[in-house]
C-alpha cells in the first residue's frame, strides 16, 4: 500500500512537472502555470508530510515490536515464576530431607556414641573379666560389626553432609535467581508501562497525522480537480487560439492573393498604358501622314490646275495618286486590324474586370463571413470572460488578436477600396482610349473618303 501510494504520488508529481514545463514557454499561460506551481508545491508538501508520517509509523512499529518483546519477556518471567514454584517445592523437600538427615545424623551420632560407650565398656569388661573363648570371639565379632556399622554411619553422615551443602548451595543459587527474576520482572513491568504510555501517545500522534494526511489528500484531490478544470479551459483557449491563428492565416493568404491580383492588374494597366502610348504614337504618325498627304494633295491639285495640258504628267500623277490611295487603303486596313485587336484586347480587359469584380464579391463574402466569425468569437470571448476571471490575461490576448484582425480587415477593406478606385480609373482610361480610337478611326475614314472623292 505504501509503495502504491508513493508510486501514485510520484506519477502525479511527474505529470504536474510536465504540465508546468509545457506552460513555461507560453506567456499567456502564466497565471495557469502559477496555479499549477502552487498545486505542485502543495503536492510536494503533502508527499513530504506523508514520508514523515511513514517514518513515524515505522518508529511506532519498532516500538510496538520492542513492547511485544517486553511482553514476551514478562511472559517468560511469569513462566519462570511457574518454574520456580516446583523448584521451591523441591527445595522445601530438600530442606525436609536435610532436616530428616540431620535428625538421623544426630540419632546416628547418639547411637554411635552409645555404641562407642558399649564398646569401651565391653572392652573394659573383657579386659577385667576374662571369659571363655567363644564369648570372647562373639564379642570380637560384635565389636567388628559395630565398628563396621559405625564406619557406614560415618560414611552416610559425610554423604548427607555433602548433600546438605549441595542443597544449601542450590537453595542459595535459586534464591539469588529468584531475586534477580523478581528484579527483572519489576524492571520489565516498568519498561512495559513506559512503552505502553509511549505507544498510546504515539498512537494519538499517528491518528492525528493520519487525519492530516487524509485532509491533505482531500485538498490534493480538490486541487487536481481544479487542475483538470483549468486544463480543459486552457485546452479550449488553445483551440480557440488555433482557430483564430488559422483564420488569420487564411486572411493573410487572401490578402496575399489580393496583392498578387493587384500586381497583375497593375501589370495589365502598365501594358494598357504602353499600348495607349503606342496608339497615341500611331495616331500622331497617321495624323502626320494625313497632313503630309493633304499637303501633297494640295501640291498635286496646284500642279493639276497648272498642268491641264500635260496628259502624260497627269496620267503619271494619277498613277501616283492611285499608289497613294492604295497605301492609304493599306493603312486603313492596318488601322482596321489594330481596331479589331483593340476590341479583342478591350473584351479581354472586360473579362478580367468582370472576374476581378467576381473575386471582389467573393472577397467581400469572405470578409463578411470573417466578420460574422469575428462577432461569434467576440461573443464566445465575452462568455469566457463572464465564466471565469482566471482567464483575463488570455481574454486580453484574444482581444489584442481581435484588434489585429480588425486592423488587418480594415486595411484589407481600404486596399479593396483602393483597388476598386484603380479599376474605376482603368475603366475610365479604357473608355477614353476607346473614344480616342473611335475618333481616330472616324478621322481616318473621313480622310480616306476625302482621298477617294
């Protein structure tokens, strides 16, 4: 259980550390990162408190083990007391035997003393009054028997003395062991009482620490729940931010495409201006040629009026005029071809203008759609601001992005307005060029008709 708890807490710490490291690079997540760091520090404090509690629990377990050892020693002392009772009984029996042996020894001593007296009396009697050999022999045998019995009794007395000394020594040793056992029992009882008091105090401390750990776990679970809520909110904010970035990218792409279209229109405008310059130079050249032709016609008319009689010269002049007429017709045909080319080019310009107008319409729709999305984002952002105050910094960041987008949209609108003005100016120039071309064609047709007439 302890390993599982420490493993779970270490995994939680690693997850918190990973989240803090991910949020460290994003300034918009500073407030959430600070909350994560506070939660991480609280989790670390809880883990340290849990470690301290585990150490105290181990110490309590060790003390409980020592108390159990003391209880075992007390039990052994009680068993020793139970063992001492039969020993005491044996000692009492030994004392009784010693007393019996002592009484027997005293009786034997008295008997031996009496026998000695009898022997001495008999010896005196035998020495004073000689008897028959048989009686003497019997007395000698009796004396020997009594002597042997005396020796046996002395040997028995010595053995009983040795047994008495051994019993006394054993009794003293057992008495000393008994006193030591009583001392050990009293000491063990005191130690057991101290251990029980310490265990009860440590048990109360342990219960208090367990309550604190439970409270810390509850606080940690609440913090983790808040953390999950903050994670979900930060994920939503990130998704909204990604959507805004995607929309901004699309706006930038549309702007770049509009810039490219504008550049293409400018290039077309430049080409049209160059063609207009070519047409102007061609018009000037035609006007100059027409003037020269008119001058030549006047000269020819003067020559014709002066040289009516010179038929050959008139014929030659007619041929020359016919050649000039052919040249003018060729110039007219070339002018017609240029007119057709200008018409085709004008039609192409009108198609380009129509496609550009369609593009402007689609751009306007996209802009309106983006404005609606911007309004929707603004509403979502307002709801996010009303839902929590913890995301004010993120909301400010989104508002800044919104302002940037509005500035870009306004810039895009201004650019589109400029493009519309440029297109309108190009249309005016096109109409002007068409009018000038028509007037040139009319003048050329009039000059050709004048030449033909």
